[in-house]
C-alpha cells in the first residue's frame, strides 16, 4: 500500500545562468515549489511548474500553495492508497489546477516506485536507457546572435534546435538559422503569440523545413489551430491547449496539429500523461517532452516519462548545467551528444541536496495528518 505519513512544502529561488526571453517576456530566475511526501521511511519528490503570475497557464504559485495546504494534502495525509492512480482519483473531484494536483500525484509516483524498488520509467511502462534531447533557445538580440547560439548548441550535439519567436521576430531568425545550418532539425515555439490574422506571416515559415511550429495560437484554442493547420504545410504542435487526454483526442481528431508537446505537470501528472501518450500513438501523432526550466527534480521526472515508446521526437530535457550554477539534486543530469541517460535506481533516481536546499529555501513547512 502507498501510505502517506507526512509532507514537506518547500519554495526555492534559483538564478538562471542566462537571460531567457520568450513572447511572454524575460526570465532571469526561477521560483521552484517542491512537494516531498514521506511514507515507510522513504520519500517521493515532485516539482511545481506553475509561475508567479498566470502567464503560461492560469495557475500561480500562490494558488498552488493554498491548495496544497488547505485542500489536497488534507485529503491524503495519514491515508493509504492502492497505488498512485488511486491517489489521483482521490483528488478527481476538484476542477482544473492540474499543475498543483500534479505535484501531489508525481511525488506519489516517485514514492511508490521507491517502495517497489524500481525506476519510475519502468513503472510507467518505459524501456529506454537514454532519451534524445534538443534545446530551447530564447529570443536573441539579432540574427547573428541567434546563429551564434545555435552553432554553440549544434556543436554540443543536441538533436533538435528550437527557437522562441514572437510577432515581428519570426522569419528573420529562422531564415538566418536555416541558411547557416541547412540540415539540422529546427522548430519554433510561439507560446500563443499569434492569431489567424497572422496566417500569412506564419505561412512564410513553411519554406524553411521546420519539423513543427509549436502553439502559435491561443493557449485554450483547438478550433483555430485546426483552421491554421489546413492553411499550412508545416505541422503544428499543440502545447498549452492540451491539458487532458480528452483535449488530445479532440485536437488530433479536429486536425489541430500533428504533434503534441507533453508536459507532465500541465496535464495533472503521470497517469494522465500516459493516457495522452496512448491516444497520440493511436492517431500516429508523435510526442515529445517539453520543459518549464525545471530543476533536477522535475527534469528527472521528465526524463523517465520520455522512456515511453511514442516519445519519438527530441525533448527539452537538456543538460541541467545549461541553466544552473548549482542544481538542487546530488546527481548530475547531463546530456552527451544529444542523448540524456535515464537516472538509475529506484524512483526518479535523484535525491535532494538537503544542505543546499536548506541554504536557499524561502519557505519550508512540514505537514502531518
């Protein structure tokens, strides 16, 4: 049985090693909420990917902390569950707030896998020992700077280059990159910055051989994406607008895209992520694992999920050392020639650096039944 005896809520702040610009704005640090679940002398850890303000999705860190303290943890502390799916069902009556619920569910999966003494990826149904990874590059100051940073990461062996774009900064960096690197796997991510009125601008990207264009239209839209896809050659990749298996089914049935960026926290945890994986596979639509500038905790969860068979495109789980001078885990998560080894050992295979976490924690609470 999966027994939840106590929990810890931790909030950290880590500076990024570089300025990361997207259509949302500029980011220079990451606020990282963690949830640790304790049971049977073991612990499972998960990371929240919601942000300070509702930019990517509607959730916020403040809202997630309230729900953890007052709603979700009281439902599970001091109780036993047959497995993580049963724990997931115990929170099923609450609407939305997928990222906050994912913290509980993902920590439970890690704890459960450690109790069974098996790797999380194996428990989820994965078989890979390493996964292909690409890199996500923020908006640069000009075309030459874009080419320079792409060259740096191509030389490091990353299997896919993704450029962040926004209106008036889209064709220029793509054209410059494609001219410099005619054979690389190249994609772009618009983070919902466009509308159907920008169709001509987006269609101009068709000539550059992109693997896909990620989430060009509204974060909660499927219908307009389907209309845009009918007008374009390049496949569209759905990200923000897929928050459930039903969203995935509807989006693929509508023809709103041919690829899905599967972020486990966005969809409420590993159980729903597996359902989306299976639905996409039944449609013949490849998926890949996106990133939210996670620390080593979230990165390890992403790597294990990516061992499932329909993760056929390189994900965003690039080397942790790209982002942090020091990560919050004891293990190094580093890619080699575009391949990320899957952490070995039970659960996620990574452990918190408790000394460093204690040093930088802005909040640390213990919760008991």
